[in-house]
C-alpha cells in the first residue's frame, strides 16, 4: 500500500520551507492565518505536517508571505 504523502520526506521539506518563508516575512502563525482568513490552528497543522495543502492554498500562503509561487517551487525542487 502506498505511503501517505504526509509521511514522506518531501512533505517534511515543504512544511519546513513554508515555516521558514513565513518567519522570513516577519509573520507569526496568527498573523499569517489572519491574512489567509483561517484560524491559527490551520497554519500550525500545515507547518507541523499534519494537514495537507493544495496548490491554491500554497499560492495564497506564498502571496501572504510576499513570495511568488514559482520561486518557492524552484527552491523546493532544488532542495530535493
């Protein structure tokens, strides 16, 4: 049976990079969540690796952190 993507090293990298991007943007989890129109627990679960995120949500997260989705994905790919 295939392993859930939540438990793959790629997801760990993704969530780590998202947390680093948010911190570099000078945002707390609460401020990021507010800008996304979500509860703080949403950001916490994503960054903790227990919540999946789709492409549209990732794009919105990047926008809030003032980073382009394209540059984020390029950095992600280069680290794999």
